[in-house]
C-alpha cells in the first residue's frame, strides 16, 4: 500500500476507472474511518480557508459533507445535528451580528 492514502468520496474509485486508471482501495474499519474523517475535516477546512470567493461555496459544501458523515458516525442524524445547532443558536446566538469579543475590562 502506498504511503499516500486518504478517505475519498464513494464514487471516486469509479471516476478514476472511467478515466482509465486502476485505483487501489480498501474499506476502513470503524476506528480508522473515524480517524480518517477527522483528518478529512482538517483537509477540507484548509481547502476552504485557501479558496477564493468563487470556489469557496464548493469547498464549504465539502466541509458540510464531512460534518454530516461525522455526525452519522457519532450516531447523530444530520437532522438532529441541525436541531442541536438551532438550540445553540437560540441560547447563545449565531454569528450574523459579526460580534468580536476583545476581552473584559
């Protein structure tokens, strides 16, 4: 197995085959999957942070896809995750007001 390996979207091996290459893949066990999802989240966040305004929505969608997979792995339905987000927003607010905290006096 190559030193380079990473979690990829489910259809990537098919797309690689359609482009004439022969991908080497395996299915991660649950522990490796969890670890690789966390790595993937870091990768996707990094790509989002480096994206220009035009490509940022695509990169943000990738982040969301990984977040949804992490939720499912934790046993949290994505709809339940949204409810948790809504509750936190109700209790603590969101980020729409662009408030920056600079410490206390």
